[in-house]
């Protein structure tokens, strides 16, 4: 089998970076390892400048896929953003190849009746949907747009080869302090206030903006204590940031309430690096860190809960290290890119 792989980033560039060892394979959702499962991959080619207008992106994506001269049996995508026109053609039975996508949020019912009818027709054009967790799948089943036989949960996990090279250069016995990375829906006010009260060292690495959230504006309104330092990321590469993360004693993931797996990418990295985590209790995330013994979960906006968790990590360094080791074992057995790829291959084979 051969699949056409569509990603919302410059796929060929980041695939090349993966080959060079500077980009983790899990952010390509198995495309790097599908040949090990007997599935060849054609990488989508992005235009030199990615269109800002969504409709223009849809047209350019449709044109490139329909004009592809290489033979493939299915389309495999990390998102439907940019694929909407192709999906509509599939829904109208004007496109014959099955389409398999990752669905990052639950499928929900639209409040507007017309939008709901249009959405039901649109989802007919998606042959199979992959979710990060059972929670997302079960929520989606409540919508008439989602049919059980077309929904799948895949264990999305880390590229251990990538993180092993980082671990080799950053011994675990040299770790110290807390670190926050990630840019999506982070609750900086709760995080900073908890560390203000506890006095533990915290470094925050974040983009100046993410979507409609302006972190420079948020931090402009927060009086930071001496133990908290912010670093606005502009040109830092993924491998460089992972090297910084590997030096931390604990990774903190403090998020706002959402209906999808905010914080999962950071958590997957923490587990791969064998570092304990304190994480907002997002029930859509497929990993129960407290049950697995690899971290501490805290309720949304719970400053005192964050204080207790920070204090526990500081006061119990041996147990914190053991949490990290348990997280690493969990990654080695389940949440790793080869397991992800094997499960994705099953879905793709099922689609034909």
C-alpha cells in the first residue's frame, strides 16, 4: 500500500530534519515509520509560501493532491484543515480514495441547524477518524456525525531514538528546577502564583503569541517573583528546547479548561525524558499520570493544589526520580512512535 501523507506543516522540510536527527518523529504521526509496516508514503508538497486565507489553502491542497502523478491508495492526514474540499468531493462520491484523519477535538453537534446539516454531510467524506483518547471518541459518539465503526483510538507516543540522543548529553543526576513549555491554552496566572508562594525555581518557555492568546500581554500584567523567569521563544529549535527541558527536575503543565488534549505533547516529551510531571487534570488526555505513578494531577485553577504538588516534588527527590522512571517505562512499552505507527497501519489497512 502507498498513502498520500498530508500535514499542516512543511512536511518535506520537517521530514528532512527528522532524518538529520533534529525533529522528533511523533510530530509526523507515524509517516516516518510506516514503511516498516509495509506502507509507503508520498509526502505532500507545500507551496513556497503557505496561504494565509483558508479557502486559498483548500484550493491549493486540492490541486496538488489531484495533480499528484504517483499512485496511492489512501489519503492519511494529521488534520482536515486544508483538506475540506477533498473531503466534500469524497462525500459526494466524486473522489474514490479513502480519507483517514486525526481528529484533535471531539466531534460535537452544532447549535445552528443548517451548520449541523452541512457538518453531517461533510463528515461523510471522512472514512476513518483517529483520536488521541477514548474520552474523545466516546464524546464524539454522542454526535450523529460519528459512526462507531469509523472511529479509532491510537496511542500517540514519543520518538525514543530522538530523546535517547538528548538523554545521552544530559545526565539525570544533574537535573534541577522546574520548567514549563508549550504554548496552547496555558494558565500562567495560576502557575506563577503557586510558584510565588512556594519559592521554587521555575523557567517558563513560551511563544509570544498563540492564536488569540498574547502571552507578552499576560506577563506584562503579572509581577514576577525572583524565582520565576520567562523566556519568549522565537527561533529556538525543537531539539534545542528538548535539551533545555532535559536539565529540569520536573516539568509543569498548567492549562486552562478545554474539551481536548491540551498539554499532551509536553507530557509525551516528559515521559520520554524520564522526568516527573505536575499536570492539570485534563480528563481527555489518555494517560492517567497519578494512576501510572509518573506525576501529580491538579484541578484547573487550583493554586493550593499546585503548591502541594510543587512542595512534594521538592521534598521527595527520590520519589520524583522514580516517577520519571515509571513514565519512561510507560513510553517504552506503550506510548512510543513505533506503537503509534503499528496502530495507524491497522487503521489504514482497514480503510481499504
